[in-house]
C-alpha cells in the first residue's frame, strides 16, 4: 500500500502545496489501491470478495483531472486547498458523463447530462473524482445489501455489512481507497456507515448543502455531506461543498460557518465551557454492551477535556422511528413516481395482450417498475402510497408530521440547556451480511439514533470511539448531534475525536488490518 | 391500524404502478403488515393543538430573477430516453381502444 493512501486529505493538501507530491501521483495511488482491493472491474458487479465500494471507477477521468490540477499548481493558481486531492462520490449524485444508478436496475446505464451542484463544486475546486460509490437502492437501507449490484463489504471484516445506505463511500474511505467521499444522509446514511466502518460521517444542517442533482429519496430529510477519516477533513470538505445554491430553493442563503477553524480549535482538546447533553432515551435494551462501554469512555474523555456533561431527556425521540417510516415512504413514493420508463432509464415492454394490442404506457410502466425496483423500494413505495391514501392520511402521515414538530421541540428545549447532544450512532457494530436483509423492521432499528436529526433538520456527526470488546469491530462511536447552525458543531466532534485518540491510541480506522 | 390484507397490498401496488406477481405479494404483504403495525404506535402521540411540520426550515415563495439561462439541448435531454423520434420522447400508446 502506498503511504499516500494512508494520509488524511489535510496532509495531502499540505504535500501538494509543498510540491512534495503531485495530484497525478496520489490519484494513481488511490486508483491502484482500488484496483487491488475493490474487486470491481467497473462493470458494477462485485463477483469476488473485494470491498466493492465502487460501482464505477473513472480512472481516465480522474487522471485527466489530476493532470489539470498539477498544471494549475505549477502555474501558481490552485483553485482550492484541496485542489488535486481525489474524492469518491455516492452514486446518488448526478455526474455529467459518468453513470449514475442510485444502486438501482431502473437507472442501469443512465448517464446524466449535467452535474449535481456538489459535484460541480468538487470539480471547480479541482478534486479528481475517482468514481461512484455503492449504496442501498435509492438510499433505502442500512447495510448496502439493497444495492441491485451486490453488497459492499466492510473492510474490517468482509463478511459484514459496511452500513448504509452510503456503505460504499464509508468503506472506500475506511479501506484507504479514497481520502474523501461524499455521502447523503436521509435518516443516518452518512453517520451509521461511519459508525460501523470507523470513519467520520457528517450530516450538515438541512439546507446547508445543495440538493440540486441529488436524486431525491425524501426531499424534507435528504442532505449531502462529507465522509472522511478525520474531523478536520470533514470540515474542509463541508466548507467546499456547502453554501447557498440558487438551483435548490431549499438551500439556506447564509454564509457557511468557519468549520475548518472550529475543527482546528477543537483539536486542541480543550472543551472548557462546552455543555454536552447525553440523550437519556438512546440507551438501554437493544444497545450492544461493547458499544455502550466505548461510548461511556468517550463521555468520560469529554469530561476529562473540560466539557460539562449532563443527561438530557428527549421524550419524543422514542417515536422518531415510526414518524420517519411514515414521512419517508410518503415522500419517496411520490419522488420515485418519476421512474416511469418514458423519458430515461429502464423500459420493459411486456408481452402483448391476447387481443394483439401493443402494451399501453401504463402496462409498460408497471412492468418496468416491477423489474427495475428491488424489494425494499417496493415496500417503501407501497407503504407511502398507503400512508398518503385518503382515509389514512390524517391518522398516519398527518400524525407523523405533528410528532415531527414534537421532536423538533425536544431539540429546541435541549439546546436551551446544552450546546451539543451526544449518543452512540448505532445500537450495534457491523452485523453479518444477510442477517437482516429480509427483516425490514430489524434493519430499520439501525437508524434509531440518527433519524431525529433528519426530522428536525439539525446537523450531526459520527466520530470513532474505539472497538467493541466482544467482536473487535468499530461502531461504538459517539454520534454528536449538535444543534442549530450557530452551535459549535465541530469543536465538539473534534474534541471527542481528540479524546478518543488519547484513549485508544491511533484512530481505529488506521489499524484496519485486512486487505 | 387495520390489518393490511393481501388484496389491499395488490391494490396499492396497482396505484403505485408496480406489477407485483403472486410470489411477491405473498412475500411483501406480511412484511408490510408488520411494519404498519409498528408505525401505528404513533397514533394519539400528538394532540390536536400540535401544528404539523412538513419541512425542517420554514420558508415560502423562494424567488429568483426572471432571466434566461442556458438549459439542456434536445440531444442532451433525449440522450437517456428509451426511445425517441424527431427530437421527442417516443412513448407507448397512452389511450385505450375505446378512446
């Protein structure tokens, strides 16, 4: 393994600035790493036991971008501190000229004619795009097993899931295939994969990062954000992709906070004056003991760093899962109506009826959606159709919207008392591939702790806190769920990570032994 | 929440334009019943006085300047079409025989 793949994005940026490496060299190092361990040949099929973090690898495109970056550097006109540092992008974001499947057969082979704003900003800043990462189909899932192109394997143990839906982005970063990746988080799809792969996953404030070109799962919940190995890298990437976009009417029109400064400040490890609330409701039955042990150690470390830690009750959080599984399917069933076999994507034409008449558009639609969507997508579309149907609308979707208000109020009340809320990100470490794939309810429970932040629109970050004693896997990392935009999100996260460093030594993802 | 029957799931799939076969209905209907039973716990949690939230950031009427900007060309827009003809999307028949 090249040393270059072991470095953080901030370190790579420094090396580039000092002229000690080139973008071509480090892009090639990551492409070599992908070729060595990902086990995907770009066809989208993970036939062997590779990590299979990528659905499409764009070696030629990435190297061309890297050469252009090196020319800018040579001319003294680097576009950004990260100019030349490669990045992987979740396959739910539109990339001009590069396939975008959302992990679904219904978009197999589709090549968007435009870039998502996030992708445009990466390109404008000069980051070579290594490829598109695997995901649960249309971001529905917590294990990446619902990808139509086969699961991604957890680099820590390739018989286990890497989390989801953004398991590809998290695994790519954990396995040193990419220093940076973009994920999207609707109910935990950045943070929960971060938790089970030993990486940092940050869900920005709703509206903080443009959703233009992000294939919508649930418009009121989706946010794109950084997947990295350090909090500082998350801040660097977040500042780059964040900020107002006229192409997304829900994007917030105010300056991006100084996240990088905050991360550097927090890395000092001094949390004096920071008030942290541990959420009472996110513990107890169903939480793996090893996860809770590491979590408690993180809490102790935060206290040691000078933070004031108190317990905070958020009583409505116990209803968050039910709220989410009414609101999300409702929005998803509406969003996915656009996959109708008429304008792009798969078209399956069923056999002509007995009378010889050619199939109607509606028959083509139904056959295409049956063939093109996987089970989880079908479940959620049908669930959403049910929740929105007259007679049930008020009792379920309407009620869920009201409980959403209660959950937001819980956050608001908590942030009267504390600056940051803290909980484990996921109840367990990575579970074996296949264990929960046909038990939807068990799968949904993975997002118990991450969903409230999406419902309220507040930012959240998952940082590693060590390995569980019983299985030696990461996943017991505290999910700091900081509050409103003005709160010191990254000092908390950075401090937690600094504290975790001291407790467990090197960042856990750097100890990843396999492959 | 009322138990969701296999027939109801078939009807919902029809509304959602998904052509489920019998095996899929057998598989999905019981799973959906379990999920619905679980989310039904939400009934009665919030009183009538609680306003609904449809969106985490309250905003209305987001405007932009009314200026012409470049868009996709017809070729770009049609590039992913299953079928096209004369710069148009070509779709299966949309009317029945009686129409």
